[in-house]
């Protein structure tokens, strides 16, 4: 009899849940700034419809900057999307405006398990012990290198250190009859100041063991590490400037640069994120290239920027929204994210071995290598202004040939960048001494 009663209770429980889901009606809105993940959301939508047959799902995609602008206008008025798919640097804006729901206990437990999600990614969405977003995917930095160019230059494999990176870059350049560069040995961001400081930070981390911007002890505050690591920062900057002018020049503003330069064969090496793999296949289908971990120095690590999933506090379909986010954690959906967009899912408890056997280029970004740290910039309310204006200082220095082999001059540039960042952070009252 007890078994019969228990069975009836279980049946009533599940039928009650099913009834609740079928009675839930309305429109669930999702906005995306990364349209390349649309297929993954559509895949989740199919499963979601089985649970919520009377809920219409509307998924809209926008160019990233348009997405950010539309969110900024809509969220304060209560007419934004139900599910918030936010780049990490947007998180503070919507946390501070109290626009985000606290993550439910089951999802929070999953995120805070370091065997499932690396701890740095959980920390950035946590305030006062509560989690406000589910880390979903990352863009992770790596070294991309042209295998044909390497063979031509007699190089058997990718550089493992920053010193080797510059040595290889010097060997890989090509010049025309006038002595001008026709092929860059290494291409990195020479335009776009916020991206410029980020790419400078790729190298700075390896030498200094920390980023230009790091989280302060109080969540939401930021410390600037450049003054503390003045000599290291100046040497990283000088190495770059030394390779933009004179006999050791390995890149030029006149050449196609960044991912476009690499995909077109105008550059032999590139430091960038995971999306380049799928992008290069489309934009340089004949490109023969490899992918390697970031070259190291005293430290070793890869930069990450991540996408967080949360629920709008003004949503009328909060439970349904969290259930949609739960479906987005499934193996099938995460496989789609990886295969279609090239972004790397953050779930460490999912099996991507089948994908990696077919797409080995991703191994350099997805293998959990001992001593290879995963880091990301601290999201904060001054992020865009601080990175843009600090990046302008660095990129202006790139064009100054008087800084070649001029360590003291490079130190002055680094201090100017430091003071620029500190002023901005103090204005926002989020500067941290330590």
C-alpha cells in the first residue's frame, strides 16, 4: 500500500508540474548581441516548447553595439528581454541597477562547483555571496600561426616563450623591392584603443603575472597594476615598439592586420581569441594554420571574455526563463555553440572529445593544462572609458620611434597610462589601492 501511495504522489507531483507548464502563457523575449549563437538558442527553443507549449519565444539578434544600446534604453523602462545574455563587462551595469534576478539554487550550486565552472568565472558574477549570472561560453586567447610560412622559414613549431615569439616574427617577415614590409611576422591590434590595451595585456600578463586591471578586495572595485610592475610593463611595451620601427620591424599600419591580415596571408602569426578558427575558415578557406597556447614568460595564461546568462527582474516568466537557461546547459546545445560560433563552452563536465577529434585546432584552447591560468578583466562601471583612454595612450606610443630601446621613455608612457586609468576609476569611486 505504501508503494502505491508513493507512486500516486510522484504521479501527482509530475502531473502538477506539467499542468503548471501548460498553463504558463505569454511571450518570452531573448535578445542577442552575438548572432552567431542564434542556432544554439533555436535548438534550445525546440526542447523548451515541449515543456512550455503555450509560451511563444521571440529571439532577436542585433549588431553588438546596437544590442548594448538597446539594452541600456529598454531595461530601465521594464520592456527589455526576459533572458539577459550579457558580455561580462556589461554585468556591473545591470547588477548595480538591480535589474538581475538571483540565480536559483540548483544553477548556483553548479556554477560554484570548480569541477564544472572555473572559479574566476563564477566570482565575477557574484555579489555579497549571491550569484547573478550563469557563465556560459568564453572567447579565449591563443597563438595562431601559418604552417606554410613556418615551413618556408625553417621553423618546426610554434614559439613557446615571448622571446621566441619576437625571434620567430623577425624571421617570418617579407619585404618588397623598396624594403617595405609585404608580410607581417606577427599581427596584433594597432587600431581600436580598448582592443589595443587588451592585446597589450596578453603579453603583460605573461611577464607581470597579473593584468593591467585587477579586481580590488571589494567587489566592483578595480586596481591598476602598471605602477607596481613598472619595469615589466615598460619592457613589454618597448619590445612591441622595437618591432614596429627600424631593422626589427615585423608589422606595419599599412598592411592588413589583425584577423583579416592573418586570414589573407598578410601576416604569419596572430594573437587573438577562439572565434578566429571558424572565421578564418570562412574568410581564408585555403589558409593552412595551427593553433597553440599563449607564449609564456614568468607566468603563463590565456585571456578570456565570457557570456553570462541571467533573468530580467521585470520578467513575467521568470521560472520559464530559468528553465530555458537550464536547457542551454545541455550537451547538444553546447556542442552547437562550439561548432557553429567557435565560442568555447565553460562547462567542464561536458564531453567535447568527439568534436576535438574532428577539430583538433581547438585543443590548445580547451585542454586543461597544468600551470596554464585562465584570466579575465574585472567587469566594472568604468570599463569602457578606462580601457579606451588607457589604450589610446599605449597606441599613441606605438607610433613614436623615439621610444625604440628607450626604457625610461617607455616607463613614462606606462606611468601616463596608469595615471589616466586611476583618474577614471577615482571619478567613478571604484578605484582600489589593493
